[in-house]
C-alpha cells in the first residue's frame, strides 16, 4: 500500500453499485456500495450475491410483519364465523322445537345451505391460517440463515 498525500485521488476507478428493492406497503430498501473496477467477475458476483442475500433477509422481516397482521385478521374472522355458526345452529334447532315438529330434527334446505356455507368458510380460514403460519416459519428461517 502506498501513502497518499491529503486530497490525492486514487487512480483505480471503482464501480458504483446501487440496489433498489421495493418492499411491501410502499417501502423500499436501497443498498449502495462500490468495488474496484479491476475486480470484475467472481468478486463482483460474490458482492452482488451478498447484497441480494441481505435484501432478501430484510424483505423477509417486513413480510413477517404483514403476515402476522393477516394471521390476526384471519383468526378473528374464524372466531367470529365459528360463533355465528353456533348461533345459527342453536337458532334453527330452537325454531324446530318451537314449531312442535315431530321426529328427528332436520334443517330446511336453506338452513342446511347456510350451515354448509359456515363450514366452508371455517375450512377456508383454517387452511389460510395454516398457510400463513408456514410462510411465517419460512421467513423466520430465511432471517436466521
């Protein structure tokens, strides 16, 4: 290494690198660095790979934040749907009993359809919650790597 006087300019040119990455919710991440221009090829590839790994890790942090909000919303909706389904069942059974109907309880086609819709919604929400939990675990692993 040679000594330079103050204000001297390094004669080795550098490549400036600016990496812009759009995150969720209008956020963006900008990483900037440089590498001497004589270090193209593998050193440049290694630098870019390292930058991308950092970007992916940071993006995963923001994704987890959004996924957790989505998870909470789905869990609230599942809880509400389950409460609504239970109230619906109680209501149609009470209607059956008030109607002095004989024989085994049997819902009307409309009541059966509504009950089925509750079950479909509960299944969809349960599946979505499992999917979101898997995505959160995947993102957490990416951050830990």
